[in-house]
C-alpha cells in the first residue's frame, strides 16, 4: 500500500477514506508472516489470511541456501525459526489496528 494512502487513512479515519459500500481498516501483520499474506475477496468482502505453508517454504528455502555445508547448524536454526513461528498465536498473525492497540496496552 502507498505510504500516502496510509497517512491519509490514519489522519482522517476509515469513514473519510471509505465510500458507502466500504469500511476500510488497517491490519497489522506480524513480521514473521509479512511475505505470506493474501487478501481474498468475496463480493467486496475482503479477508486477510496468512499462508502458513508458504511461510515454511520460504524459511526452508532460505536456510537451504545459507547452510549448504553445515547441516547441524541448519537443523538447529530451522528448529528455532519454526518455534518462533509457532509461538505467534493464530489470532495475532493478522489483526486489526484496534485489536493490536488493546493487546499492547497494560
């Protein structure tokens, strides 16, 4: 998304940026899942999802490229990365800005 569009949304809000048939919302995507986000549209009702299999494929491909000669280091780092991914609850991988704020407040 364009930075200017995000700035306008944050400054003016959803109602100003949306039309009569839309209710725009900014979603926070956990950094571990940023490259595997998909927007599905069903008659104007978009849903943001994370393709977990895509996340694992990306990590495995990167580790294989980085650790061609050191399989023990590869396995250790892969286990650590998978543990980090699985530690992020499903309901926190893509969340609305309002939910994110409530999760961060004491």
